[in-house]
C-alpha cells in the first residue's frame, strides 16, 4: 500500500465519527430547541403537584417531550460516536466517557418523563403519588447531571478544539448550567424556572458544533489525496 493510500485510509477512519456525530448533533440541537419552545407551562399557582398536573394534561406534553427525547437520544448517539475518534487527549477522553454514560441514562429518563402523562389522573387531587416522586428525582438528579455533563463537554471540547471552540464553549456552558440549576430546583421552588429558556442555548451549541464537524469533515475530504494522484505517485 502506498503512502498516499495509507494517508487517505487514515483520514477516512478518523472522519467517520464526525461524519456521524455532526449530523446527530445538528438534529439533536434542532429537536431540543423546538421541544423546549413548545414545552407546556403552568400557572405558577398552587402546589408543585398541581403545577405538574397542569403540564401533564396539556395537549403539548407529548409533542414537546417526544422532541426532547429525540434530542437526548441524538446527543447520546453523537457523543458515543465521537468517543471512537482517534488521537484525542486524555482530558477530553475522560470527560466524554463520563458524559456518554450520563447521556444514555438521561435518554432513558426522558423516555420515562414522556409517558408520565399516563398517570396524570393520580395526582389530580394534589396527592404525591409514586409517579410524582419518580418525576421529582428524575428531574432533580438525572436532568441536572445531563446539564452539567453538557457544560463539561462544551468546556473541555472547546478548550481542546475537538468538540467546538472557545466561542461555542460559552453557549454550552451557560445553557448546560442553566438547565442543570432549573431542573434541580423545579420540584421545590419556582425561583429558577426562568432559566429554562436560557437552556435553549444547548440547542444552539449542538447545532453550531455539529456544523463545525461537518465542515471540518468536508475540508479533510478535499485535502485527502485522490485516486488519480495516488496512481500518479505509484508510477513515479
């Protein structure tokens, strides 16, 4: 095998993760932004149980959370694909390993969250049922960890320029921290609910980083030796 052929093969293998991760991040970002935009709200009155009931019976519960489930699944798949990329520093590898586990757990958690509306009647009278406690801990723990994971990935990936850059770092950091804090407190206080719109920056972060990966893949494809140049090199 000639040197140019080996180089082309190595570039192809290195680009495969970004070829998959890029589109998944773009799709996940769009779905996250759209799901958050149509997420049902509550009146802000009454107990936290009654507020949850208001949202569960809203007609937009299923469309919103179907999009959010698609988003978390795309993010998880993108991060898992990115882990397969070679020549990554130890720092980003460690962060990606941890965040990929969190992302998979968050996808399972969002699936549970999607079908929570099936138990809406059980909390109609303000009773804290098993469903309510599952929702509380799902949002308080799983969603918060997911937001922190996105923030950590955005920072590490941005600083190393392997998953974005210093500009996208700010988007993912602010969006991730906002989502983590709002999720950790929503079951106990309304004070930080206003941070959820700010969490939409996660969607913008994912779209931008995904597009950057696609552009980087396209540039590396143009820079790779062509079959004709390979044959010419072999003949010399």
